C-alpha cells in the first residue's frame, strides 16, 4: 500500500511533521511520499492518505481544506488520517485547566469526521522561527513594550509524532483498500 502524506505548511513546521511521518512509514516497510497538497498529483495511485495542515486562528490553511473537500468522495473510500500543527509552547493545560491540544483542534476536523471519516485526527505542537516570518508577522507577534505575544522555538514533540506514525503503520498492515480507483 502506498501512502500519500499531503500537507499545507506556511513556514515549514507542518512540512517537517509530514516528512517525518512519511519517513517513519517507509522505515516500517510502507511506501510513502510527503508532498504539498497543491502538488499531490494523481490521487488514484495512492492507497492511503495522511493529510495535515498548519492551523491559524482555529482553521486549517485554505489549500488543505480545499484538498479535502474537492477529494472527499475518493478519500471517504480510503484509509485517511488527519493532523494539524499550530499551538506553540509546551504546556499541556491552559490557564483554565483545559487540554491545549484538544482545544486547538481546527474547525474543519468536525466536517472531515462527518464526510471522510478519518481513522484518527491529531493536533501537534508547532514551531515559530522568527527569521521565517514576513515583516508584518514579525511586528504582530510583539506588543509595543517589546514583550513576546507568541513563544519562539520548535515545540514539535518528535516522540509523539513518531508514535502516531508508527500506529498508522500498524493499521496499514491490517487494512484493505478497494481497487480500481
């Protein structure tokens, strides 16, 4: 079974997660390719899909959402997993005691659960590298006094990403896919 790990990434953090997932699948004996959603090519050559996007303001990037919506009929017939990256920092709970990753789930996940029925949907911590931001974003992330609005750094937990990718590899060993596209 060949798996496409499709992603939409604005500054590269989500791309890194997608590439890591594809690498783990290949190491587990499952052919996989990581590609941007806009360069996915012919989807009929893939048997399974992992689709991820960065999330901003509670939503996936437009191109990832469009990819899922425009391919929903075909994706609903294949094993699909979805992920998102975006929350920054390492705190597992917010000020009110809620799970940060659970409350960071993008709005689109509910729609995808109804239309595509992914096997699992995960949210991972992201990364913020100020050198990759445009001037307007660099200005936005600081308040006038110079205090940080957003934490800077790489908060991706590779152990968690690897464990999720490994669980996908195990599921791929047990699934069958309809043939004939």
